[in-house]
């Protein structure tokens, strides 16, 4: 397990959105760390706050948001206190992001060459020729065939999988320390998804970067991430090595989630019915008192209604936020 | 609606138009000299200053008088009446025709679309001044002439807008489902396509209200519109040309009110456009 | 008694290209299959496979270019005019992926649910209202939702409304086009259970279109796997997942974690080819680890490898063993 100086440290981060209907607490005292060369998966459903976490880290929160508490430290530097000039120089160079839908994150009116080179030239004082050579290398790195040809194309001339590889190439072009990926394979076909995940694993070893991998898809996380944090309604409810968390989930939400995933039946005797988590996601404007999951939890008892559980370490490297432990 | 009311530009525009509407509706009661507003001939109150009867502002006539001695303020009030009446009627007519043509063309496509759009193109090409000229030649000047000339030439823009909306919406799943259910085309266009197309049309409408006011004033300015003694802002400005160097009030005040009126409509239109920008995908 | 739904040689071609270079996109190319009453038939494939097009053609929301569809022994494809519309409206319903675009955003839930009742029926206002309330309850929603607009509902709630609407005309066949793909995992579970309950209660036949193999493998009785407009494999769901025969099916199945794979996992090379320019011969051969020269020359025919299990592949023997360790094959697998 990777020990040593954490690359990214999020402490007690609380983010709120101000809306007409009230204040939404999207993140509630989040504590997370990512070490160097580590892939951390964030798994959660709608309202879990996983996207907010990503955007807060890279500094792209919408104007109606408010970081009411907490600290994000990147390689020793406090991101929340940094000037916008400092953040801009970090973005793209040391922290980069891969978004979900490549069709909207690539500018449709510019050729690929233009877009990749622009990223490179933004941070490195090189001329176009050198930038182009670097771009070519990056495209080859992400296993895009005929990289020379691709540079001359417009995004719409590429398939979804290829576009996403271009995005990955762009985000890795300056050798960042941290890549934030927000559902990078959701908009792409299953077989291509597989390819991209394998690509990411391979690149990780060759280029040595950390990744904050956000998704709702548990299967993907277990393939690619060392550690995983499960989020629910703005809090981290469970954390640990991904293989362990999924083979032995501790938090009732994680357990229920895993049981509710459909799987192909193995025999005709097996029922088609799925195990369901009753109820729905809590209202984040006025969440339930105590543990936010307790209205839906089969194990809830009186303490769960009064007191919100802290995320604490129950065994080595395993953290759970639940009164049962 | 609430965010719209919170928008300062909208509020400012709405206030202006609210006042104008009030003036238009209650002109006979709030004008200092309602009869003069309607065109009554009056004796010259300042023969020594101006033989034509163009008197400067005074206590009895706050904005002065126009040529012929009529109280300018009252004339303006009645002029606003004309402007608003015409613009509302024209825009309503234009929207009505435009939506009917555009939604039909957009929804049915094919030959229907081609035919309707070519007709629309023809009307789009007609300059309203030219048309007005011809109608005046046939029917004589007056409100009807303005109404027809503007109404007939204004609807194509609405038709185009409605058509593009219909095209965008007709392939949406909820329309497909309605078709599959066996709902008639007429019902689909009226109940599904129309309500979902209305936002940009409303924006266009509010901006056009201002534009029609100007167009109407323009027509009257060149003599193709409403004739005296009916009060009309454009006509008043035209008449003021002769006196512009000596009697600043005759051109200034009508012009000011005309500007305010158009500004008010434009502000509402702008605020609505910002609100209902389709890229932001907000709904009524 | 023949099958409930019979599809024969269905084609859907789109014209494309320029005046001088006329081409056709063969979105659905010569597809044949049958569906039993009360069956959940899964249609699986990636984007460009033609599965959605096929689903829409089945209902004739898109008109097939050629081919036949028989429903209850009646020739559905030849029907025209009023008879066609009435037949379709009484037999079919469709549930789309995104409820925010399949529900009219300017209509309340009540209006949406009332709409199917306005066709061909003479319900009084009060009767209609009762039916609508009952329909809402049947999908697990509260009466207060009647006055809501789609954007005021959560994804799961909106999709339940879409399902309730789909059942208002008492259909026999429901086409479900990725009905849970836009939903959270936990919401998906609730909705899938709901669909199962409703199917049992009303004796519905489902055509379940999805790219999500886990869902299809769980819910469906029989599955057809599509690739670039053709069905490459067709058979019982459990058998298909345990013994996938077509190389494409194998690669799809290998992307799912918990399936016991008796064959080696591999990843497909290359990109899905352009539907405008599909490979000659077997459409899959450019990415197939078992490809041999004949695959590039001749399209394989569907062969019944076991009762009810059909595959279209030239090299079934090779694939069956699944363990060829040729140098090329080994090179493909990492």
C-alpha cells in the first residue's frame, strides 16, 4: 500500500449550494486523502456529492456555491486560499480533469491539433512545432492509431471512444500529478469502456499520476482503483481498498447497494427480482437528523436517529461511518 | 415567473409599459384637455408668439401646444393610445398567422412545409412601406391601412420561428408517444407542439411590440398612416419638423414618449429572452 | 399456434451519401426472430447496433424498409390507415430512456396520464380521474404528484409516470428502450422490480432494449445480441451468458465481473466500424480474434447450435473450444 506524503488532502470540506428553495448541503465535512500514484474511486448515486467534490478540488464550482468550511491541500498548498493566478497555473499542469461527455468537452469548431496544442502551449513556452510533436506523442500514448491523421480532424469526425482518448491525452499532456475523472466512461460503449480502463491502468504505471475516479458504476471502480470511498448524501460512509470493500462491505448502504445491482441469472430457479433499498435519497435542504441513511437502513436503532456517525477506522485502512461499529 | 419579477430590467420595463398602458386606457380621463387630445379645433392661445398656434410650455399647457393650438400633453396621451393599440393588434395578428403557418409547416414537413415556406418567403420580401403605399392608394390612409400593411408583413418572422420550434419538438419522444397512442395530428400540434414552442415566440412578441410602434410611427411620419386629427406620435413628430428650430417642445416631447414606449417593450423583451434562453433550458 | 410476435427479414435502410455516391446506412439488416406471449425479450448491443431502430420498427414508429411483422397471426406490416393506428394503439406502448423528454414538459402528470384515455373512449371526467389515480397508485406514486410537472419529479418518479402512461391503453406489448439507463442503481432496482410486477399482473410481453448486460441478463428470458444491424446471437438468457457462442457476445460478457467465464477474457481491438461502411462479409470480422479468410468474404448464416440457441459465425468450432492459443490470439489478449 502506498504510504508517504499524501498528494491531495481534503479536510472537513463542507460545500453548500444556495438555491431559491433553500440551502443544499452538498458536502458535509468530507475527509479524504489521495497518495502519490494512487487511484481513488468515489462511488455514489445522485445527490451523493461526488461531482461537487471533483469540482471543488479543481476549483470549478458554480457561482451559487459556497465553501463554508474545510481545507483542500494539494502537495502542501492550500487550494482554497490560493489566488486565481495560482489555481490557473495548477490547472492543466498539475491537476487536470477528464469530463464525462467528450462530445461537449471538446470544442466542435477547432481541430484536434489546435485543442491539444493549446493546452500544452498554455503552460509551456514552446512553439507550435514542438507542441505538435508533444501532442503526437500523447496521442500515441493513448493508443490512438494514425495520430498524425487524427490531429487534422474535428471532434465530430471521431467516435466517442476516440474522443475520450483525446481528452485523456490532453489531460495527461503536461504530466499532471492528479487527474480528476468525472464518469469518464459513462458516455461510451461497454467494449470501449473496457479498453479505456485498461489504458488508464497502463498509463498510470508509465506516467505515475494519481486519479480521483468518480463514478456510479461499482464494476468499473473495482477494476481500476486501489481504494474506494462510498458517498451518500454528502458524506463518505465507507472507505478502504476496493477489493475489500466490495467483497466485504461494512456499511449498510454499501451492502444494500451491492445487493441491488442486477446480475445475469445463473439458473432458471433464480428470481428476477432485485433487492431494493426502500425509500429514496434524503432531501439535502433539510436532511434527516442523525445518520442520513437511517430512514432507509434495516439496522437503524435509536442512536442513529440522534447522532451522526463519524467516519472512523475500524481495521487497518478500513473506515466506516456507522454506529454499528 | 418569480425570477422574472426579480429581474431589474424586467421590472423597469414593466413599470414603463404599465404606465403607458394606464395612459392609453385612461387617456380621456387623465388628459388635461381630452377634447383637444381627440382633435378638437381650438383657438390660438398665444397669437403673439406664434401665429401657427405653437405655444411654449406654460401653466395651462405643461408641454405647450402643437400646431393648431392643441395641448401637447393631451395629444401625446392619445397618441400613445394609437401606438399601443396598433402595435398590440398587429403583433397579435402576426403571431396568430405566423404560428398557424409555422407550426403546420414545421410539424408536417414535406410538401406542406415547402409550400408554406415559399409563401412566407414572398411575404418576407415585401417591404411594409411599399405595401402601405399601395394600400393607401386603394383604401385611403388611416388606421386600417397601417394595420393591414404592418400585419401582413410582420407575420413571416413569427412563422419562421414557430417552424423551427415545431421541427425541434416534433421528433421528441413525447410527441412520438402521442402519435403511437393514436392522437390526431391536430391535437398534437395544438396541445403538444404549441405550448412547448411558445417561449421564444413570446420573447419575439415583446420585442416586436416596440418595433411595430416604431414602424407605425414611421408610416405616419411619412404620411401613410393615421391622419389628423387622430393623435399619432409619428405624425406629431413629422408636423414638428417645420418648427424644430423655434419650438423645441413640439418635437421633443412626442419623441421622448415614443422612445420610452419602445424602450419599455425592449426591456421586457430582453429580460424575457435572457430568462428563456433555450441553451439554459428553462421553462415557463 | 404460432408465436405471438414474428419478425421476418426486417430491414431498415437510410439513404445517405451524395447524388453521385448513393449509399445506404443499413441500420437494421435482415433481422428475424420470434417472441412469445408474456416473454421478456432482450435486445442487446452497443451504439450503432441498430437495437433502438429495431424496437421502433417493431412498433412501426419508424417504417421498416422491408420485411414482415406478424402480431397474433396478423400481418402488422401491411396494415394501413385507421386499422393500423387502432391496432398499434391497442397492442403497443413504449417507454423511453429519458422521462424528461418522453413526458411533455408543459403538461402536469394528470394531463399526461389522461391523454391515452381520450382516444377512442368515452370516459366521463370523473371516471377518467379515478382511472388515473389508480394508475398512479399502481406504480407506487402518491396522488399529490398529479399536479406536478416532469421537471419537479425525480428521475425515478418521472419514469414511473412514463410507465403508468404506457399501461393506460392496456397494451399487450411494451417496448422498453433503455428504461433504467438514466437512473441511479438503487432507483433502477426499484423500477425493474416494478416492471416485473406489472408484467405478471397484466400478462405483458416486453421487448427490453439495453446496452447494460447485467440488467438484460437479469430480467430477460431470451436475448438477441446485435452488431451493426445484424443479430449475431439469439437464445435463452441464462444459456447465452453461461455459454456465449459468438465472439462478440463473449467479449461483451467478459466485461461483466461476476459471470463465470469458461473462456479467456479478452478485449476487442479497434473501434466499432462505421455503419456507413460496414466490413464486407461478417461485419464483426475486423475485430474478431477468430477471423479467418472466409469471414471477410461471406456473411455467416444463423445456425441453431442447440435448441433455441442461434449463432451467426463461420468458425463455430474454433469458438466453441474457446481456448485456441495461437500466437495471434495470445497477442490480442494483453
